[in-house]
C-alpha cells in the first residue's frame, strides 16, 4: 500500500513509553507519524491537511468533551479517520461510540501487532471494531431508534405517572389526591400529555397508551412528592 500521502497522528501526553510506541509504528507502517499534545486546542497541522489522516485519540488522557472536539475538527477533512485507543473496556467503547462517530477502537490490552494491523485496515478505509462490539452497537442503535419512535418516550416521568393513573380509572381529583398536587396541576399535565401525544382527549390518549410495548408504573398510594 502506498503510504506517501498517509499520516498517523496520536493525541496523547508525551512519555517515554509513547515515544517508543510511535517509533514502533513508524517502523511498521512506513508513514508519517506524529504526536500531538492533549493540552492544546484540537487542530490538524497545516502540513497534514492534504493527507489521509488516521488519528489515535487517547481515551485515557482526554476528557470526553475534548474527544468530541477532535472528532468535530477532523470531520472537516474528507479523508480523516478518527479512532480511540487506550479504551478501558467494551462498555466504555459502546458508550463513547453512541455519542460520537469513531471509526475504530483499540483497547489497553491490545498488542502492538494487533494495533498495527488495525491501523493498516483503517488506512484502507475499513473500520476496526470487534464483532462483539459491533453486535452491541447494533443492538443499542436498534433500541434507541425503537424508543424514539414510541410516543410515550416524549413524556416526562410525572406525565407518564398521571397517564397511568388515568388508565386505572382515576379521576382528576383522585390523581390530585394520590400525588398531593392540585386538580389544576393535574389538568395542566394532561394538557401537555395530549399535546405531546397529538390526541384530543383522554380516551384517545389511553388507546395510544395500550398500543405501546412499554410499561408505565403508577405511583403508590402513600406517595407525597411535589409536582
């Protein structure tokens, strides 16, 4: 593979161990390899802006907000690829990838040989994610999409609580007494429920509630909390 127009950057803290790691990658990959500091604003050096860049972002030394800033910065360049390394575990990888568009994940325990192999795949335009991680991401994306399609997902916990009490046959006065709030507050909550669910009355709201594959739990009779 021609690596003359490919560059690898590693955003991490300087250390003797990282210097040895960078030297190893230079020898193995034969491309430009450069370390960038974690304490400066995210910015790709001018001389790399016309290269195909793979960025290794050190999850162990970068706050999540800084990781996000780097992905946004690199997202300006069509050929840029961003990955996280020093990832603690798969749970952390899933959580991070649900919030930002990373192309690959390297864990703390990955061998140098495995990291080199993964970087080569990234150079070729492939993603570097383990099969278990891919399966968990697909499952997480499916659940997120499914939840976003449920009308009830737009309701607050209090609104869901009132709707559930309504479903049990309680009147506005009963709900007010159960939750220690005013009847006017109950009516206000129901107004917002109907508007969010795009229905006109409680019958339509309850019909929609019964069609949803989710459970809304009513408050116990002893509950006495503010609206």
